[in-house]
C-alpha cells in the first residue's frame, strides 16, 4: 500500500531529470560490442546477414509465429504488406493511430476510409467497419492500439463475407496474447515496429508476420528492390532491409523483453490502483483473457475530472513529467485527410471524444514503482488544486 498522503496541499517535489513516456530498452554495452566484433570480423553489414537471419528465427520462436520478415521500419512493413498483397482501392482503418498506418496506405495508392472505434476497447468498431464497406473496399487495416487486440473474430467474419484482406498494425502488440494465442497469428499479415520507442527495439526496424509462406517470400523480394538473382528483378521493390547493426541490437535485447514487460506490469499495477480511484480518471482496461504487451499505460481524463486532459498534460510538465497525448490529433484531422467524407467528425463521434481524453503516462521498467507513486502524487495534486 502507498504511504503517500492524498490530502496534502504541498506540491510534490519535481523530478530532477525529465521523465518521458518511455526509455529505450538497451542491453549491456559489452554484450553489444561483442556482437559488433563479429560483424567487423565477417565484414558483412547488410543483405541477409547472419544476425538478420538469427533474429528472424529468434523472433519466430519468441513470438510463436511461423513466418516473419525483418524490415527497416514498421512503416516500411505496412507498405510492403499492402504492396505484396496487391491491394488497391479502399481500405477501412481507424483514425486513432500513428500517422504511419494511414500514410502507408496513401503511399501505396490506397484510399483510407475511416471508421469509428469501440468506446471501451478503442479499436475498430466492427459495426462501423461494416457500414463503411463500398464496392471499392479491398481491405480492413486494424490497429491493436496501445496493445489492446482488435475484435478479431467479428472483423474476420466481415472480411470473409466481403472477400476482404485483413492487415493488422501490431506496432503496440509485441507479446499481446488472446487466451494464450499470440495476436500476431490472425489476419493476412501483422506489422511490428522495432523503433526505439517500442517495447522491443532495434533502434529502427520492424517486421511483417504472416501465416502464409508465399507472402513471406514476396515480402523478402519486395524489401530487397525485387532482386531475385544477379540478372532478374522480379518486382518493383524498395530497399527496406534491416542491417546487421540493428539485428545485433535486437538479438541482445530479445532476452530482456520478458523482464521489461514484468517490470512495466508492476508500474501499471501501481498506476491503475491509485488513479482509478480519482474522479474523472479512467485507466484503459485490458479485455479479459488478454495478456497485455504493456506497451503503453493509457488513462482517459473524462468530463467528470476537475481538470481537462490538456490541463493535466501541461501541468505535469513543471514536475518534469512529459506525458503524451497518443493519438491526438486523430489522423482524420490531418490537413490532407480532413476533406475525405469519412473524416467528418460526425462519422467518428467516439474517436473524436476519445482523442480529447487519452493520455499516455511514463512506462518503462527503469522508471520503477517508487517513481510511479510520485507521478500519482503529482496527478492527485494537479486534480485537487487550481493552477
Ligand atoms: C510506431 C508505430 C508505427 C510505425 O513504426 P516505425 O517503425 O516508426 O515506422 C506504426 N503504427 C503504429 C501504431 C505505431 O505506433
């Protein structure tokens, strides 16, 4: 139990150094430099290197998936998947996501069509998806937002009924499981991001996961300029490879991920226990049967709170706490999507409200539960005092 007073009007002491929402997981430097020595000996920096292949195998084992292709970024992974699935026309997606999801569609010549989200789980609302289908719809692009799995069953049923592809942006879902099954096993493809801010990182990087060995082969081809052999370029591919320095970081970080997730779980437990007691603050719930990735810890600051989400966000800064409003503004509010008919806020009432409420709090193992208690003290203080 916390020994912290919940009634004191004395401002909590700010952190000495800035506390951001995340801090990259990094191995011991000696472990990484040992791997670099191998790279220097082999004189092999990229193009299907030994460490690249070892990380693909290691991730398949760790994530319990059959086929995985490492790529240069999550964004590139999305683009490669859309391209390798030969998608064109319209793709239905959520406005509450990273610009990467929607921009990757646009970059591949697809038309994003926004559908509203579920008010509790915050993932695509299957009924809204069904309503958004037109004769030009070719795919559903769901996002396991904050590590919460999409409504897999209903989305797949819609896709089956209308002969649509399903691609999941799983950038937040490294290790998310439903009833013991990795969420990555559903859909035609799932995309992971290994950017520095993600739970598992290779500084920059990502992966495409698919149950289809032929799709894995096509992704492998598309990520290396389409080069099949010395004299054959089979498809108009791009360079989206992961290099050996990134793969070495991934191999060194992989054994640390479970410990990091556990440490984050303890912090989330502190946050949830203390913050859900506050009027107007709701912790985004993990559905039953789901093992959470612990990618983000999200709260919603609702109308019942004495201060708005934006006020709380601003007033944490003097305490050296830099929360983030993921994902505000909605992608549908970007200047280049705003005029799409589906981007109208009247089409997206739930997402429009949620984007005003969500706040991501610092979550990384090295933060520790003592600092998490201090952040709760600060939030309690802000909620009960005028600026
Ligand atoms: C980070 C992120 C991406 C993009 O990944 P990069 O590796 O940065 O290209 C895609 N989708 C979501 C939801 C993300 O959070």
